[in-house]
């Protein structure tokens, strides 16, 4: 198990393709600058408009495998024929500085994070229904009917694993800002969990002892 004396909170956000989680994350970051969104490494090619070091670190497969070998990744997964992984050193550094860190990753990675950092908060973002998910994928207009069918089947399988998450956030259509605020509320509340406040508990226990002695 990892050292869990960190001050920042590690949050994992996952969601179906078409859940709108990307928009929710953008809304969160623009409203609350305190969060640090981890930049993953991937072997997939950049899409138009994506920049190396901003959306992802785009690296070759050999380099990715080196990172795995040298234990530089907090977690990684193979997703649609490409590797995706979270570089560990940055995350560790930010957490130790007291920053709340967010990883936007898929389910296999989320499970690995929970194993390594049991105190991490796992949040799943979903549209209100399968019909709504289908509507969003169709409206996006970027995928063929066959790809959309594949995404919906994948979503039906992934839905079973939603129970492994600590929180479920329903992202209503047009409600990304509202969803971002609920996400913010969850992370802020997590700061008050008793297991994250041992120092306060210890300080109070000592004071009580003194009172008894005097
Ligand atoms: P995309 O290729 O559309 O950018 O991402 C595909 C999937 O990979 C998304 O579900 C995204 O959340 C996930 N992903 C992005 N970075 C990471 C990562 O570092 N680790 C894991 N496990 N999944 C990631």
C-alpha cells in the first residue's frame, strides 16, 4: 500500500464515452482553479487540435513499456489497442504539496488506483439513461452507426461496474456546470472525513488527557 499521509485528495473520474465527462471536467477546472488535472501518457496519435503535454503526453509504445518496467506509472490500461497511463511522479508531488488531484481515466485504471491508494475517491459520471446516451452519441455525428452500437454495448457491460465507484453523478443534458458543482461538493466534503483528520483527533485526545491530569 502507498504512503497515505498525503494532504491532497486523489479523485478518479470515469464515465461512458458520450457521458459528457470531458465538458464537466472543463467546467470544473474553469470554476475552481485549485484542482490539478493529471496529464496522462498515451500511445494513441494526437487528434486535430490536441497538443503534446496538454491533453496527453503522446509517446511511442517502447517508451510506454519502459515506463511500465520502471514503475513510473500509477496505473495503466490498454484501451482500444492503445496504452493509457498516469505518470506517478507528478501526482505524488502534487498530493504532497496539498493539491487535490483529479485523474480522468477508464475503469481498469480506476480499479488499480483504488488498490494502490485506498483513500482515493472514485466518481462515475453517467447520462440519465441508455436512450439519452444513444441520442448524444448520434448527435455528436462523429461516429458511424456501427461504432455507436459498439459504444452502447460497451456501456451496458461497464454499467455493472458502476457499483465499484464511491459516487455516481448523473449528468443531465445541458447540466455540465451543475454536475461540476456537485463534483466539487463531493471532493470538498471528502476533506472532512475523519480518517483524513487524524491530526485534529490526536490533538484533541492530548488536550483531554491534560484536562484530566490537572
Ligand atoms: P481518448 O482516447 O478518447 O482520449 O480516451 C479514451 C479513454 O481512455 C477515456 O475513457 C479516458 O478517460 C481514458 N484514459 C485517459 N487517460 C488515461 C489513463 O492515464 N489511464 C487510464 N486507465 N485511462 C485513461
